[in-house]
C-alpha cells in the first residue's frame, strides 16, 4: 500500500506532462509541477553541479492517502546505523568535491557544486531525482521541448545509487533513447548487478565497484582454492542474491564444484519458511555454505569464522577531520546533518563535541564504500576536465553533450591522492580487486573483520589469490574424500559429480595424481608399480648366465663335453685294441668330436640374445647334431655291411669302405649346412622382445625368423635319426659277440623320445623356460648317445680287459650281458 501511494504521486506528475502538451504551448503555467522539488540532503552551488543519490535510509514512511488532496512528500526512515554509514558515504562525495575545488591541477578556476539526495532504497524516489536532475533545479519541467522556458540542465553526471534496483531505474532514465533524456552520466559506487554491464541497455552507466559477475567468479575460485567441492548455497531473495547466485552456480559448475542445496530466504517471509531453510542446512552433509546476501540480512554473531570478499579497505587523507569538523550552525544548513545532530548529539548549547561520538559515522578505520564514492566523484571531475579544459585554463561557458562526458569517462586513467588506480573497461566496470575478509572474535568478545588475503582478477589464472596465514577457521567440505593416486573417480549413480567412489585402476593402468577422472595405460614396455601410481620399465627376462637354471645347465653341458673328451682319450690310448678297431675307430672319434660340439653348442642358448647369438645357436645346433647322427648312421651301416661281408662270396664292404663312410657323413652334413645357409639368407633368427606372453615382463628371445627354416633343420635331424633307428633296429639281432647295433638302437630310441617330447614342451614353455627346454633336449639326447654307444665299450676297456681280445670277438658264443 505504501509503494502504491508513492507511485501515484509519481505517475500523476508524468500524466500532466505527457497528456497536456497543448496546454504547455498555450499556457506555460500548465507545465508547473504539482509538488515542490525534493530538497537535497546536502548541497552546494557551483559552476557545474554533480548529482548524488545515496541510500542513507532504507525505507519510506507514508501517510494514508485519502485521495482528496495531494499526497504529502514521503519521509525516509530507518535504523540509526544506516544513517551513520550512509551519511559518511555521502559526505565522502562532498569531501571529494571540496578537495577538487582546492586543487589547481584539476578543473582550475571551476567550482563544482553538489546536490545529494537520499533515495531511501526506493525506486520511485530515485526516478524522481533522475527527472529532477534531467530538468534542472527550477520549478519548470522541460520535457521533450514541451515547455521551452526551462533553463538548460547543469548536472553533467550523477554519483549513485547505493543499491542495484534504484541504480537500474536511474540508468534507464539517463540512458533511455525512448525518453530522449540523454543528459546525465551515472557513476555508481555500490550497484553491483552484472546486468548493468550491458552497454546497449545502459550506455551511460559506469561504476567504481566490481560487478557481481567478478564477485561470483572470485567466490567460486576461492571455494576451489580451498578444496571445497561439496557446498550448500543460500541467497537473499533480492536482485543481488538471485543474480549473484545464478552467476556463482554457473562458474561453480565449470570449476567442478557441486552444490548440495540452494535455498532462498527473505527477511519478510514467515518463520516456518525460515525454519525449513534452517532444517535443510542442518540435515546436509556439506560443511561449507556459500551465502550471496547483503550484510544486513545476516546476524553478525553467526558470522564468526566466515570468509568473504569485501571492497578494499582504504585511508582517505583529511576525510576523518572533515567528518568531525561539524558545528550546529553547519548542521542546520542540511536536512540530513540536522537529523544526525538531533538524533545523536541532542544538545544545541555550544558544548557538543562530535569527537566524543563512538559510532560508524566517526569510525574511519574501515573506509571501503566511502572510498568508492570518493573515486566516482574524481572520475567525473577528470572526465569534465578533459571536456572543458585545455593546457592553460578551463571554459565554464563551453557547451558539451553528455556523450562527450561518456567518452571521456571511458578513457579516464588516474591515481587518486590515496594511491588507488581509477579506470573503466569497455563495459564501464573497474578492475575487480577484493580483499578476502575473515570474521574473527577478538579477546574482548567483539567480532572484527580481518583482512587475510586479496584477489586481483587482472592477474594470471592461478595467481589471483594472495593469502596470509591469519585465517582462524578452516574446514574440509567434500562429498567424497579425494581419490589417491592409483585410483580413479567413478560417479555414484543418481548423485552429483562430486559424489564418487574411488575405483582402483585396471591392470596395466595408472593414475599419478589425486582425483584422477581416468587411468592411463602405461607405454608398451612399462608396467605399473604395486600402487599403480607410476610406470616402471618392465623387467626383461632371458636365460642369463647368473640364473640358477643356467648355471645348472652349463654344468651339465661342460660335464658332457668333458666326458666326450675323456672317452676320446681312452679310445686313443687303446686305439690298437680289438674293441676300438672293431667299431670303426675313425667314425668313433668323429662321433666323439661331434658330441663334444653338441654339448658345447647348448651354451650359445644362454645369455642375452643378440643378432649373432640368435643365428649361431640354431645353426650350430642343427649342423653339429646332423654331424653326430651322420656318424651314428655310418656306424649302423658298417654293422650291416660287416654282417653281409661274412657271407661266402660277398664283397659288399668294398662299396662302403672308409672313403665311402667319410663321404656319407660329409654329404649328410652338407645338406644341413645348405638348409641353414638358405634359412640365414632368406629370414634369419633375430632378437625379439615378446610383450604378449607376460603382461608385466618382457621376454627377450630369439625369433625364428622363418619357422619353415627352423622346422626344416629339425625335420632333417629327425629324418636321419629315424633312418638310423630303423637300420639299427634291423641289425640288433645279428650274431656277434659285440653287436653295436643294439646300443645304437637304444640310443636312437632315447634320442627320438627326447625330441618328440621336446616339441610340445617347447611350444608351451614360457619365457626363459623355452630356451631351457631346448638346452635340455640337446643335453639329454647327447647324453643318451654318449652313454648308450660309448659307455659299454669304456666299461670293457677299463674293467673287462679280458674281453677286449680278438679271440673273444671271433667267438660265436654271445657275450655275457653287461
């Protein structure tokens, strides 16, 4: 009802102006305002008058409207503390103008005046002052040239308002093309709505306080800076709260901050709604609440420990003395000062001492908003100076348009006497600089705002904050604890992204930082450590010389070679004995030589594979074994031929004498040499890192190159061994006291059994055990040959010399079993 009454008085003025244009031309008296213009709270004449609109009180007291007479002027009212603070801020503008008038370098020869009004946070009153500034201070309203007798306006710019909504109303009037009232520039010291940065809608609006958009970004980054990813949000049901929280939530989402709840409240809503908001806060798991509210909406006793952003605290030299230089005579010249004096000093007998007051008016230790009004006034003065002054003097009679003032305001860049830089960006906003404030209880129980850091939006990302160690309150507010390295975050179904489980990285993956969204695969030749937080080179596996298995196999290899040499020595020492001569001593010595090579060739399979070792190991194995089997095959053929030679009229031995035996061994061996040469030429074996068999190891092995070549070498050995076995098997029962065919048969049986077993074992054995299996097959088959063929002969030579006679061999009586 109160607002309606106020609007009626304002609308009635517009009705007369808009709907009586003809009356203006016919009778200028019809253009007279129905009410007297509002008297300024603070004023002073000058060559140019700067307007000021401040919310010194915060509500309007109205009388009941009877609609039978003109409604009386509404009266402002409010708490005493608002009058203290609001009056001090308004007087900062007054002080700045007095200071400018005393300067010789800024607007020399020009006297600035001021007309400061109290809008009471009221949109109708703010609009009333806007129209009053637009039409000058005479009682005649000059609107759209309806009344041509009005004087030209003398208010180049206005400082204010202190609140967003009245400031928007002022900006719409000052910058609205539809009204054609483009006469004032507006520089607000405390209107923070981001909407006012839109220069298409508010082309004449500037401000010395950062936009809420910057505050929302700073608030979100502060929350991120402290690691609070799970928060609650509360806002006042005002433009500041609603617009500011909307901007904050948008930035918070981009920063990865989750909001558990977002509640709104108003001072005027029922108690049950306030209790509902309180219950939501109590039930929540978030330990941090982000509040986008004006300070008057909070009870300060619950703010202990809170962190918030504030305008930078400042010192204005000379301002404290200016505030205290107030006498009853001076107070009577201003309605606002008169109200202040009557409320707080009361006495008017000349004994009053304003210095004895202890209230926010005289407290200049926290000059924040006052400094913004001070800077706004100086910005207007600098812009006006650029328009009407040159290097030598200023011309107070010069004609200029508001657009000239606007263009100069865009370009202002100066430093105030107290060291603050003043400039505006393309949106009419200053650089966003805030102090980070911590509400702290002092020892005397008072709650003070302590500066614990600052935020400068002009700095590089990550360097905006500068923190001190004076914060007395710190907490952790997360929905889920951070995931350590080695895990990744998995969002819980149906919950915000900040609520997640920590899932260990899959096999072969790592995460090397906290709160990783994904795990990454290690490079091919790397594998995660046990904590899966870093990739380590995979251990390389091969049958090295210091491996226990390699040492054992090396021992057997050397033992076998030593045995072959010892047997050769024994045979050489008894080379004239019948047992050595009867079994073809030449082939026996060649067989012992090849067996020595077979034992030693197994050593080429041990050690780190290289290009040469890979080619050597397979070719040496293939050729030495063919040489060995060729000798055994030759001995088998000799046994068969020897039996045929005992038959009457047989001369078969002349076809397989020593030269033929040597030729057969050489021929069989050359075939294997040819196979190996072709294999090495076309696709030789080469060192190869096997990354597939083991996930966490690299097997360094010799790739066959051509599998056909390998199996051709092995197949040829098998063919000769099978042929030898068949011939020896056929000759096993030939009558003789020492039929060597029996032992050759048994040795070939062992040889074939070993290599037939080798094939599946070779294919299925992993890593170094593949090489070990191949070495074992070489050693086992070599030991089988040397023991089955030469052990019985050595036994007779050493332990049964009586059987090592020609008579014994010529006897038809079979020898005793050994």
